[in-house]
């Protein structure tokens, strides 16, 4: 074993160091003249240019300054690397490669917007996966693309303007996407694929046209998808602002009114939250077993405004006889449940609204032309005039709001194109049940089953002009009496292009003259997005990419679109390509603000990732709010929120710190409460890494060359230990990444760098470098080699999470002689476990030493600065004494005590000591002499006793529980008994310490 520095040598070294520190410290009056001169001379010797990176032409490898800057600055470190990585071709994947593929498709952000913090989380996770797999020998492909976002805007120029913005932001976040495969959901290849998919699904009988209820937005004048509907839960009567109305509209109430019955049978009372829809009522439903209405079965009520007869029907599916009056008004054309009743009972479907939300002629001349919510008030007044109005009560309800316009969504019956999802949904269910697709976290499997088991047909047509045009043509024959587009569903022809449609029409209507008109509607953007894993690889063509990279490896996205996007990709991929589009689905949490609130422009709590990366003054943040399109009242709230959360603005954190923070947050499986202070903390940690490398470069020296291999057996114990714990960190990181437990991976890496390398190893080896004695040459050399191995391995381990700072620091490390050096850290080999490094016994011994150090540090009075005091270790047994003896100098060095004397149970404890229990076999004392405060020490011991008693009580309860002795394995019972004995022994030690303080 390599000789370690003894206590005497350590003390001499500490004295030398302390004298230097005292000399360097400024007195109250300032430094001495001689010190000023020395400082000035040192500053003059330094050339400021040596610390500034030279300018690097775009695409070339970054030129580094001769000397490392004294502090880490994100903007300086992160510049130039990305353009070099990209130009060097490191992001590309080869379909002809023999390496195993690892494929991710980036969820395509909307072309009409900029990236938000949720996108940054996606990029951080996906890029970490891709970089890790690439370094692990995979043919890693990450495909970029943007979505055309049909509703957000309808102007094509936005693609060029915002598409470039998004791509620039992705690059800034360090995303190693294969830009040669970049695509847009409306480019020529993707448009061709969308048409092909529609035609094939129609041919297979899975796409059809029908009159169905859709979510209608009266502002946008289009059907919208379910995901574009936010549900506002109202607990009470609520007045809401609705676009197009000057005054707030009443919601959250239930209105009761009566319908007169024919034949003088009296009246029947019904209730509704949308009184205006009574203008389209065509029936009243009761439960067949409800005795109150048995005499009315088959009878009719009379509509008070138009005389329409409303049949009293029996429906056990819809009607709950215990709710309200047990009679339900039925409006088949404006309510999903009523629509199903209408189909079951063959009722008339009467649409009472125009596309812009006004009452049409079906609503009657009295109300025609009124906006729907103005009609709501008018209908109530008219019912009151007729004596039919009964009452208005508060009512809890869920109100559908369009996420884009804030308009109240109106269920409307419209002729639309639908996808029959039932058979495809069964395939999606089977894929997850069989394990062909794994959903992570597993808890979301139940959501998958619930949604797909209760799936409804999917409305895929939209009334917009920006999107993929529906590839369907309507045939109007020359002799048609009615030539309204779409009036006859049998006249539609679905084809790849107009020429194919003409040929099919000629075959279908031989010898007849006809006119073809393409459906003006476009397809739901989720339809093209659902095809994305296929189309990015060239489907429907048989491409090398499709053969090599389909199915993908993992789909990573937010849990909020598990059904709207993920399920549809699975259904379409299996239907059109015969296989699942990916093998795993990883769902990341949704990001909220530090207070747990959903991020919203109106609250002013939306965080722009570039503001976190670059930093932003409060004035900038407020100016951006002012330039938005917020309502004046919302702007006041937003500004207040921004000032409260960021009174000093957002400091510059850099991409690396943001990525690391976001990934570390993923342990919160359903939501992330993002606190920027945490990001700032990781930015400070980057500075710690920077300083660790600066220290290492100084200790390695300019002429240091790392060995090709290291012989661990000949190294000092501290070197063996740091390699052993590094080995554990590598194993934990890799297994966590394989299990998609990303926060566990970041935690393992952070803990090793911070608490083991920086806090212990670097501090422990400093004495070897401060002492120039030839006696320690061998140990110094081993420490240099170990330090280099740790830094090289640690940077490669960290690289997928913090790509920029690790590249910059790795480039500064010397490389082994005659080694084939890789040009970039991102194409080096990812660390793997080294069997020879593992030393569990040594780790256990050093753990005891580190626990001892922590306890001794905790005993120091807060008033102590550089004062070193004598310490004592009471060892109960030869093994613990031998361990402390072996690492005595290490404990002294790390705990900053003047000495550490080992005591046995027969030795008298020295007076005036503060006490701490390390474990049942080891107690430490720090001699405070005149600084000892008995009351303070007794309070510390009391807290420790309470803590141990709680643990003892919990363990005792577990062991005393019924069935414990019969069911718990013998090994568990033995371990529990060992723990219980240890707790009791520690309590005994504390009692003895208390007695001495009381004496």
C-alpha cells in the first residue's frame, strides 16, 4: 500500500498553508504595500488575451484561449460548438450501417409559434437519449420536423418566418437532430403520404362521410379537435366574457320550464343549462319504469313557439328517474347524448344555428338572427310571458372552451369525414397488452386502455383553407334537380388526384355528363401528425430509411397528448405499415410554474427558454407582455405575476444548466413545478465543474501524458475509492437511462461529481501536491492518473445532459500517448462499468471515515473560522479502530481538525468536548475548551435521541405486527434485529454523553 502523509507532515503542511492564507488576507485597513506590489506584479504578468477565446469561423472547430477563464460564463462556453458539430456530420445516421438503430422522431412543434419551456424539456430528454445511444455504439437517428398547425394561422409565410425561428431555437438547445432529414407536414412528400393514407383508409372502409355532431367554433367557423377544447369546471353561477358579446354571459345554472301536453293532460317540466337549444327540441324522454309518466308513453307535448309535436319517448339509457323531474328534453342536433337518443328513436335532427352562432330560420321568426346567447335571454323572457318558466338554480357544470379563441364550443351537426377507429383501437390495445409497446411511466397504461376501449369515430375534416385538402370530389350530374355540394353522400369519390377521380366517375356513371368539385375542407392536423413516424422515413415509398429505421425505438412526448397523438400514430402505423411505429412511449410531466399553476399568458407565468439561457432583465420581460395581445385586465395580472416571480429578472443560466435542471425534475411524474432558482443552482454547479478542471490542469502540468491503462492495485486507497464510487455512478447512470429514469441518472452523476470527486477526492489529494517530497512521487503520479481518468470519464458520463460545457472541458484534457483521439466528446465511447475498479469493502471503510468527518464538522461552533481543534474517536471494537487508524490522516485533513486521537472504551473521554454519534461502534468528540456550551450540546443530543427513538419505534411496530414472524424472510428479520440493536446501543451512547455534560 502506498505510504500516506502522516499527521506530523500534514500538520506542518497545514501550518505552511495557514501562514500563506494569513499573509494573503486583507487586514481591516487593507493589504500591506508589499502585498499590493506583489498582487500588481502578478496581474501584470497575466495577459488578459490569454483568457479570451479567439473568434471561430462558423462551422469550424472552436478555437480555445491558451488559459481557462477564471470563471465559467455560459455564453462564452456555448458559442461555436454547435455549428462545428453540425458541419462535421456528427448528427447523421446511415441506413446502411451495421450498428443497431436507435430512432426518435421529434414531436413536430407548430410552425406558427416559438418554442416554449415544454419544448425545452422535450429537447433535453430526447437529446440526452440520442447522445447517450450514439456514444454507446448505436446508429442513432433523431428526425426533425414542424407541423402546419391548421387553426393557429392560415398564412403560408409563417412557415418561413417561424420555421426558421424554431429551428434556431432547437440548435441553441443543443439538439443533435439529423437536419438532412428535416421535414414539414405540408411539404410535397408528406402531402403525398397524407393523400395516400386517406385513400387507403377509405378503400378499407375506415373513412366515411356522415352527418355527426362536432365541436364547432363559431369564431373560427370550423370544427375543432377534442384537444383544442379546454374544459372549464364551474362550481356555481358564473358570468363569463364570450367573444362577440359586449356583456358577460351567464353559465353554471339549471333552468326549469314546462312543455304543455296535448289532449289537456297538463304539462311536463324539464331542465337545461342551455335554454336556447329548446328551439331545436324534437322529443321528451322519460324512464320506462317511472310510474309518474306511464300514462304519457307515446303521447306528445307541444312546442310553445312553433307548435311542433314532441313525442314522449322511453329511454332507460339516458334518463335517470331520480335526477330532477325525471323528464329530459331532447335536442338531437345540439347535444352528444341527445344525438345518440335521436339515432335510437329515429327522431328529427333540427339544427337551429348558423355557422357564426346565430339562430337560423329553424329557430323561428321570433328569434331568427339573434346571437345564441342573446337568444338565451330572449327565450327565457318568452317562456315567462307564456307562464312556462319555473325556476333557475345554481348548477355545477363543465363548459367546453376553444383553447385558441376562448369561444364557447357549440355541438353542431355537420356533414364531415370520419375515421372508424374501432378495429384500429383494438390493435393499439393489443400492442400494449402484449408488451409490443411499453408505456413509461406504467401508470398511464390505464389511461391508454380507458381511452381506446371507449373510442369514438374521429372527425378529420376542418373548414379551413390552410392544410391538406380532403382528396374527395363531389359528382354533380347534368340532370340533378339539387346540385348543392355534398347534398348526397353517395356522390363522393375519393382519389389520389383529379384525373383518378374523373376515371372513377366515368366508370360509376357511364355515358352521363357530370361536373367534379373537390371538397373545400382540409384535414385535421392530427391526421398528418399521426402519420409522422411513417412519412418522415419516406412512406408510402419503399425507402432505405423506412426499411432501416421503422419501427422507431421510443416516442417521447407530454402525457397530455397520449390519446390525441400517440394513440393515433399507433393506430395508423399498424393499419398502414403493419407494425407499431415505436417500441416504447415515454411520457414526460407537464411543466407548471413554481407555485404549481398551469403556465398561461394571462397569468404572466409563461417562461421562454431563451430568457433562461441568455438571461433577461425584468424590463425586458414586462415589455414582452406589453407587446402581446392580452386584455388590459389580464395584462395587469400578468405584470403583477411577472414582477412577483422575477423581481430581479432572470439571470443568465445557459443551455447546459437549463437542460440538466429540466431532466432532474422528471422524477415528478405528472407535473413539474419549475423554479428558476433551481436552474440557477445548476449554473453555479457548472462553475464548480469549471474550477475542478482548472485545478486539475494546474496539478497535471503542461507535460503530463495520461497512461494508456492504469493499475488500480498499486494506487493509494483514496484513488481506489474514487474509481470504485465512479464505477457505481456509471452503473447507476446506465441502468437509469435504460429504465428511462432520467432524474436518477442526473442524480447519480451530480452526486459523484459534487460530493465524491470535488468534496472528497480533490480535497484529499491536495496534500500530495503541496508536499514536494520525493517520498510521495509514486502517490502523486497515481493521483494525477486517477484525477485524469475521473475527469475524462466523468465528462463523458455527463455529456448527454450538459453537452456544451463537457465538450469545452474535455477538449482541454490531455490525451494518452499514441491513442487514436476522437475529435469530439460526443463521438467518444460512453463509460461502462469496469469490473476491476469495484471495491465494496474499501467503500464501506471510507463511508465510515466520511461519516466521521461530517459529524466532526457538525460539532464545530459557527464562530470558528480557521481554528483547528483536537478531536477524538471512541472506537468500540478492533475493526472500527483499525478503520479509523488506517484513514486517520484523511479524516484529519477533510474535517479540518488539528488531530484525531483514537480512544478505546477503557479510555477516559477528555473534558470540554462536544459529542456526536457516528454509529453504534463509533462516537466522536471535538474539544471546544472554553467554547463549550453545555446547553447547546445537550439540545443536539436530545434531537439526535428523538430521531433515533422515532426510527426505533417504527421498526418495533413493524416487527410486532401480526404475521411478521411468519411472512418476513429470515434474512429480513435478522437485518431488522441488527438495526434495532444498533438503535438501542446508540441511545445508550447518547445517555452516557448527556450524563457527562450534566456532571
